[in-house]
């Protein structure tokens, strides 16, 4: 099994709707998010799981929906957990057959991330 991983980033604002009224995250604030995408495959095509440039082409429109936006326009309660699930659901439709999404890791700060690992 071969695994590749690439890191992306976007800047966005959000507020959490499922926290108490005076919780710091209930107010609009922003983050410079980092997103790690890991793919795996047993077979290599031309010596690669997937060309990193092809992964860029897959990720560009996905992250463009978030970059410099209010994440609440896309997700009702945009936690790092729910952002990672949303990204994963959009990636799996675009990666070639035979390649599996291993995980999506969304870093909200340099010390805190949520990681989604699809099953199946």
C-alpha cells in the first residue's frame, strides 16, 4: 500500500451555532486553516498514486468555496470536524477509481485539528 499526502490552506471566517451564547466561538472570527489530504492505493499508475498536480486540480474548486468566505454560508455549524467531512464527501466523487481517500485533516490552529477517515 502506498500513501501520499498534500497540504492545502485557506482563510475563512465562521461562528459556531451549537455553543453557548457567550462562548468565544459563538462570535464571528477567522482562521487560517490548513488541510491535509491523504490518498492510498495498492497500484501505482506511472509510478504514482496520483500526480500531485492532479490532486491540486481536484482540490482547487473545493477549497475555492471556502477561501475568504464566511463558512456559515456553506455549513450551518462549521466546526473543523464538519468541514473535514464536507471536504471528504466532495473529494471522493472526484478521485480516480482504485484510489482511496485515507483521511482529511483540518487544522483550525497550529495546535488543533480534526481528522475524518471515511469508512468503506
